[in-house]
């Protein structure tokens, strides 16, 4: 189902269609609703361009969760263990 944004709303926001897509993609990525690659495709950007745009907006690219930290600590323990 296509999403239609009225021209007057874009004009009021001061955005072109491409800018609105980028804004939408960044906000969905920031909210955890879209993965980086999906957001990049929506915005019509490469992965690298999307990463740069997120960084410019100070939106984290990676969002580690507590399990990621636990996995990293377990790996460090294993690597630091005497042989």
C-alpha cells in the first residue's frame, strides 16, 4: 500500500520527497522499526550513505543489548584464560 504525503505537507515541512523519505527512514531506524539496510533501501541510499546520515544525525548505528555484553564478556574470559 503506497503512502501518500500531500504536497502541501511537504512544502510546510520544507522537505522534498527524497528528503521526506530519508527523514522517515532515519526515524524508523532510530526507533528500531527498520534495520539499517532496510532503512537505506527505503531512503534510496547505499548502506554506507545511510550509516553516514545516521551518524550525522547522531543516531546510533549499532544498539547492543545486554546479551551482546554478556557474550563479549564471556569471549574475553575465554581469551584471557591461562592455557
